[in-house]
C-alpha cells in the first residue's frame, strides 16, 4: 500500500494517507525505469550504465544484477510466470527469470526465507528475447488473465505476444502517431493505448474486432502526449493523463468524459509531468513532475449515466424476432430484455 516514485539515485515509497511519511530505497546510478516484485520483496531497476539491478527493499542491498547490451526503457513483473519483462530502445522485448541457489550449488525455493539468507545467491537468466518493434518501446505490460505480453512503441504499433516463445499473436496498427502508454481493462476486455495523438484508443481483444473504439473529448481534448492510461477495476472507467498535468476520467460505455482534472498549480511547475498513479482505496490520482507530485480526487460515481444497460461494456447482442427479446453479453453476465415491455427479463 505504497506509492512508488522513481528518482535519480533511488525510489521513494510514500504512504498515500500521509504524503510526508516515506521510505527511501537507494539504487546505484540514474533511474530509467523500475518495477516492484512483491513476491520477493524486491525492486528491479534499469540505469543508463546498461545494468538491471534487483534491490531488497528491506535491507536496501543489491541482491543481483544483469549487464545488458542496450538501455532498457520499460519493465513489468509477471506474477503469473514469475518473470521480469524488459523493453529496450531498439524495440527488443526480453523476459528474465530468477534462480535461487545456496552456496552457489544447490537450488532452493524462491521465498522470503531465501531472500533473507546471506548464503543464498540470486541468478537472473534470460528466458526469452525477441524484437517485434522497429522503434523504441515506450510502455509494456503483462495481461493479468493469460500472462500475454503487451507492448506499445513509436512504430506506432500495439503488439500482443506469447510469453513463452515471443511469437506475435496480434498487431494493432491503426494508430496515427507514436504510442507512449498502454493499459488493460479486464472487466470490459479492452486494450487501451495513448500517445502523441489526441484520442485514446480502446481495442476489444476478446471479440476478434480489429477496429478500435475512440475516446475523444472534442471540447477539451488531450493536446499534449498521453503518457499514462489506467483502467479502474470493477468499473467502466478509464483514466488518462498527459504531460501538461491533465487527467481525464472516461466512461467506456458511452465513450465520453466523466471528469477532467487540471491541477490549479500545474501552470507553476517548470518541468513537464512524467507519470500517474491511481490509489483505489483513497479514490485519488497522483501525478508528478521531476521534483513534485500532486494528489487529486476523482469522481467514481457512474449511477447518473443514462441509456446504459450494464455496468460494463456490452461485447455482443442478439435479437430474437419471434419472442421480441434481445440478449446482451457484458463481461461474464448474460441478460435478456423484453422489447414489448421495455424490461429486463432475467440476468
């Protein structure tokens, strides 16, 4: 339950209930990207010296390191396969596994006891490497349901890969400009992507449809690059964030904006905004520049949205003319609607 803010020389872990209370985890060198590994209580970080380091967040010591042949600009941890996903400036995607040995010989189970044991050594090794992109990969993630790798690049392409072999499963190429961020809504089955164009694109990944939905606010659009996208679990909401500090909350059912948040102090910051984090327990969005970060409240009540038949996006509909019924499928729910009465029959 901490907010992780990467800085030069380390990572700051902040308590969202008390922003002035924080814990400092030092990391050698400058920080390009980082990822938390909660199962092993470690922090993975990449630096300009072409090194990936694994730091124990309790002892603040470097447990292992990897020397790469190029800079890594994005990384994510896969809880499903227990591997670290890294993406480079050349468009290369790599997956790293961790091996725990005692006294340099016998393999031991990977757990907290092994982390705290000074006689146990961690050996990162390359599990898979592929190059699906022609330009730098700006963001990557691991889908929570099937563990597939999703990467966004300046190509501009959004690519889904098999995590074990690295084979490209599907490539979405309908974007007009480079991509900087990617997100996934498991409740609505949508892959989200944003970047240098004003729209946020939502791709249905379960229906086989290769035409995206477009999230665009014509009155107050994103005029700066969209660098973060987050789907709120259990809802039909998507949060997008650009370098000017503008946060927009979308309803994926209507493809319209619910709320636009622009920090009143954004104009006083000299540096561009760099990242966003969402805290569901506190109902807050955190945005930060290089030296400052701001807590913002967001609207989470969607009960007043009209003309919606489900709490999540409807993936398919079927009409039965003999019985005057319509069947809708949304997430894991099937509903039957009576057209003559205008009522829900069963769910």
